[in-house]
C-alpha cells in the first residue's frame, strides 16, 4: 500500500538539497501590507516561512512531520519572530480560528495521495479562511511534470554539506495510470572528503498530480473561487503545454 512521503527520514539533511527560493519574492509581494496572522500549510523546515518572518510577517506554520518542524524550530531559535509551529495534518486541520491569508506553497498538496483527502483538505482550509480572505495554492502542471515520470533514474544534484561531506541524490519515478499517482524513490549517498561512501538512505516518493480542470471541480464543495491564475511566479499567463506551475489565488464564494 502506498503511503505519504515520510519526511522524518530525511529531515536532518533536507535543507542541504531543498534550498531554492524562486517563489519567495512572490509570497513576500503577495503578503505585503497584510497585517494579520498568516497561516502557512505544509511548511516543511521553513523555506518560505522564514523569509516571510524576516520581512515582519506574523504566522502560524503547520506541517505533519515532527522532524521537519524540529528542523524549523532549530533554525529560528533565539529569533524574535511572531510564529507558532503546529504539527497537524492539513486534511484534518483544526485550529479553531480563521485567517485572512492562507498559503500552501511548493505544490505540497499533491503529497496527499487520495483525491478524497485532497478535497477534504481544501474543505478544511476553506473552513479556516475568512469570508474576504485570500488563499494561495501552488501546483506543478501535470502536463510538463509527468514528462519526467518515465521510470528513468536521474541525478538530482550534488550538495556540499560541510568541508568533509558531500551529498549526491538520484531519483526515479513513474506515473501509474491506474491510480493516477507518481511513485518512485529518492536515493541519498553521503561521501567524505576522500570520496568514500559513508552513508546511504532511500525515501519512497508518492504524490498525486492535480490538473487544472480537476482542481476547479475539487474546490466547488469547499466553496472556494479562483480569482487569479498564473503559470509562473512572475505573474505570467498559464499555458497548459509549456507552463511548469499553476498558481491560484482564491477566495470564498
């Protein structure tokens, strides 16, 4: 049986290889001038959250992985941020309050590998959104993303961990037409300064892509309405054949 990605297994090394910031200026711009508390869902180790906190935002950050939140906590230790970290599953979100701004970056909702649970998550999010609030959801475009879900093993990259250790990551994934899930593995190899392998790990990867037409159907029961859609983080128009991302701004209907 397929299971969600167990990020606890790699939370101690996650920041070495997931350190992109291409979407951060977008979220800083979108939240500029908002003075309320922002809810970030599936926040991981704070890749987006911490730049927002540096910019003076007040936040509640939610993730289901204890290890990822522990890493987040260590990074903000002794920082005077207005933030509360909460371990919770977004599909069963229960914070007993509403927010004027909710974000779910890095196409993370696809890590929920059941359409029913994805819909449940959207309904939970809607129940936490103020009537005039804004919800930003980002997704990968299945049309372009699935071109690499072909069962081939590829090198993701090489990452220097410190003076003595280098991390090399490779991956393989394949799209399964029967269950509409992309499944595969990431392989982690850590080498010392003499290029001697000192540690190996692997992580099972499962995620369920969401097409634009599917999302539009899924948000209806949640009472959400799309007000803007972009194909990149520079506010470019979405093109189903070429855009890598689907970025949605939503409010309640």
